[in-house]
């Protein structure tokens, strides 16, 4: 699935030429989530990790009436229980001025269709607990919130310290 156009909305897999727009969307998402201070991504880093020799993630770009409207950044994970790959949606963002036009729904259902086409066992993502509009939106699409699971994260100096604990 490469490109889909529905009533002025175009969805397509991003190319290296989209890197500046992808970074702009990331920065806007971080601002919305009050996490702008954590963004260290650059165009160079995104180009290398999204479109370099080893791509670690993929991006779907939404254009509405010819202008950038939003994006979904995702990568494959794996379920040992299902013995199948899955898709993990890392970021979903729609320009605030264009919300309510079905762009977010189009992006996430595009990923669901892609997951089915790629024979994935599931589509997963996280949502901040204070983001009730997003929670309501995801539940309206049939998503199940997994209250009994907690995300664990190790970054920066803590990641370095943990790696040094490996006996080898």
C-alpha cells in the first residue's frame, strides 16, 4: 500500500524528502505533550534512522487539500505468544487546525490495514493518561486500554550504566 486519496486527504509512506516535515510534526507533537524540552531529533538523525542503510521505523504522511496535515510513525515489534510481527505506533499527530476532519482516523486505520496486509498479529500504541480526547478517540475505534501493563524505560546515563552491568 503506497498511496491512498480520500476526499482531499492523501496518505502515503514518507520519503527522505519528507524529513524536514517529519521533524516539524515531531516538534509540534512534543509541544502539545509538554515535552518539547526532550526533543533532540535533528533532520540528520531522522534521515539516518528512517531512510539510511537500516531503517528503524516508517512514517505515513497525511496531506489535506495539498498541505501537510499529520503523520504516523511506526515500527515492527514481535509477539512471542502469537508468533507474529506486530506494528507499534510510536507517534500519531494531526495539525490542531485540521482536527475533526477524519485525518487521525484515516492514519490509524491505514496502519491497521497495513498490519493486516503484512500478516501482523496486532497494532499497539501508548497514550498519555491525561490525554482524554485521544483516549476517547482510540476507544471509539475499538482499542482496548491495558490498565494492568506498565511501560518501562531506560535512557541516557541510566541506559549506559545498565549496559555496563553486562558481564562481558
